[in-house]
C-alpha cells in the first residue's frame, strides 16, 4: 500500500497499544458538570440561565452575538447551582490555565432531553445555509484540539472557493486512539458528516487521510466509501505531525498553504473525524455537542480506555472510571504528549477540546535540562514549516533579557521577520533537540511578545 506524506517531521513512539483495540465506552453520567462558557476560539458566551434554573440535556445555556463563537449546552438535566469563574486549561489555542465563566449543573438523575433535540431533516433536502445554521446551533467546534467554531469554516467568502474537504484521520499524537476507534465503529457517520461539510462548502471532492498504523480503520472507511465516486481514502505514512492541517494538505494534495495564509486560500477545508460525526448527530438526531470522545491512557492509568463523556465532567472523575492513578505518576497531560497541557490539578472540567487524559511516568516524558545549542540544525531538519527554531528561540530569549526598549523592539521585529506565527507548535523541535532546549516554550513566549507589541502599536 503506497502511502503519502509531507517533508520533515519526527517519529516519536506510538504508545497506542493500550487503547487501540478498546471500543468507545460511554462514561458514567456525572452527578455534576461544570460547563465553561468559552470552549472555543473566539468570543466567550454569555450565560442564558441563572442559579436555580432547571435545565434539560441539550438545552442552550450560553451564547454570544459574535460570529466567531459557539454556543454551549447543558450536558445533563438538573439544576443550575452556580454561574462563576473556574480554571480551565487550553481554551482555544491558549496553552495556559486561565479563569473563565462557567455554569455548574447538579444532576437530577433523569437525563431528560430538551424538546429542541430532534432530527433536523435530510441531508439531500437541507440547503447549505440551513446546514450551517444546524452546525452553529449545535455548538460544534473542531474536535482535533484547536476548537475553532465549525460554522465559520464553512462560511466560504464570495472571493474564495473550495474544491476539496479533507478529514483528518491521521491521529498522529502518541497514545490517542479515539479517532481510530470512531472510524472503525461508526464509519457511516464519518462519511455522512463529510458529505455534509462538502455540501456546506460546495466542494466536489472529499478525502480521508489515515496513517498506516490503523489498517482496520483504513479498511472500514474504504468499505464505507466504496459507493462514493467523489470520496476517497488516502493512506498516509506514520509520522508526526502528519495530522497538522498544512502537512495533511501537503500529503494528500501536494499543495502548500502560503505563509500567513489559511487552507481556504488554496481551496481546501480540513476537519477532524470527530467533528464530522458531531455534524452527523446534529442533523440526524438534533443532538448538540454535549459529549465527546477521549483517550485515558499512559503508564500511570490502571485501566486505559476510550470514553465518551458528557462535556463538563470532572477530569479526576474520568480518571477514576479508568481505575484511577498508579503510584509514581510524574505528570497528567490533557491532550497528547506533544501538544497537550500538563496539569497542576486534575480537579478541572473536561471540555470540547479534551481529546486525551494521559497519566505519564517519568520515563515517558522528555526532560528539559537545557545546555548550550550545539548548532546541529536537527530542529531545522525536522520542522514541518521549514522555520529556524533556534533563531526564534534566541530572539525570544533576547527579548526577555533586553536591557533597552530599542533592543527589545529589535528582537521582537526579528521574530516577525522570521515568521514566528507560522509555527504550528507541534513540538518536533523540542522533541529532537540533543541539547534539551525547550524550543517550543520559548517560541510561544516569542509569539506572546509579538502579539503584545502589535496590540500596543494599534492603540
């Protein structure tokens, strides 16, 4: 089987054996959920309920008037017990823990669905505009990690056109296997969701990119698309970050997204496997995004599993449903080990962006004990965006210790000149660095400094 790929990248251990054959299992219904009003890139939602209100499953409880936003819904039925600030990690593309407004709901044990949760019609009879409205009302965001509001992606500007929709079935992050299991267990829903995205964007072709280490998923998706003349499965080499948007486009189509540009600029829309299924369920069942899949794994988890949990369930509770933590856990990470966020506390809500909960022991973690750069250029050799990570690191570090405003501005301008915003934060540079320099950490700091400088200049 000939597989496609992109240039550069790294080959971390897969670490998927513990859960790749574990079927998706519904998590136990929580007695309480904490639902943040910002689980997406864009404007946070305003609460539509207040303390003491009774709510049902699927009822809209938060919404914003901004276009780039996504509503949130009650994931259980019960009573609103609080509307206030909570700590959440990784809101949108942010990697830090921050406080956001959230709605707390105590379960009433009925799990009663709201009257609005009903089938929305047939794919053939619904217009593109009607489908986009369904996606918006369901609060669907990209479930690959970035949590970009899905309806925004499908609102193609008049001066743009889309010819191809690519579904990301690569799931290249180590440990994570929920997309793999979704393709094996519900391929028809994946295809239906892909066809809906194609209709919303007026794309004539669909592709599903899957890495070769998921042969059962490739087989299931090939069978599910056997009668589709304009949808094909694309086998991909096993390499990280194969599932990154720009790299997936390069591998599948041989097209390059321009610096500072978007896939839309070259006629492509990319979505995650889970997003396609969420769209299917929103159309066929009228179900908003009230639950998602998550891999709970790592050598620190007693019984690794793939769970389907209600949004707002406590991370600690999900860990306990997998047998709890073993002794000597060094770190708990939300997401994958390459791009996820380490937690200082597991008493936090799992959100729309929680694709993995990993309990890792010390030997599973890259230790950063930075030495001087030895100028080996290995970070340059693996960077999938063809950046110069060492240069970005040096500019960001110099900015932090600059003795004058002029020197600081010069370093920040250098970050812009060297296209720091093109970095997709895959962590390949940090992974490969023999000097153990936390390159990605410094690049993120550099991005923050450049954003702050640009905002200051705009004032």
